[in-house]
């Protein structure tokens, strides 16, 4: 028996959903780690600003992926 993995198959949607969920978790961990480092060692102004920018960038990417996750969940529920 073969698994249907066409672009819209439930199997492919599950695979995509798992990948997106891993990416979200990774991005959130990176952002959390950056913020924890800042709390432990605030550093100087430019370094702190750069670290905050990086954390915010990771969080913004995670937010886009969360929208993608919701879309995949809707499509999976409808399949």
C-alpha cells in the first residue's frame, strides 16, 4: 500500500503541519534565548538593540508560520 502524498493529500498536509510546528518551536526558542541573554547581561546600547531586533525578527517569522499552521489545520480538517 502506498501513501498518497499529492500536494493536497491529508498525509502531505500532516507532514507540512509537523514541519511548520517544528519551525515555530525553533524560532520561539531562539527568541526566548536571546531575551534571556539580555536579561542576564544587558550589554551596551548598540549590541542590545541588535539583539532585540533579532528576537523581534524571529518572533515575526514565527507569527507568519503560526498563520500558515492555522491554514494547514483548516485544510486538514476539511480533507
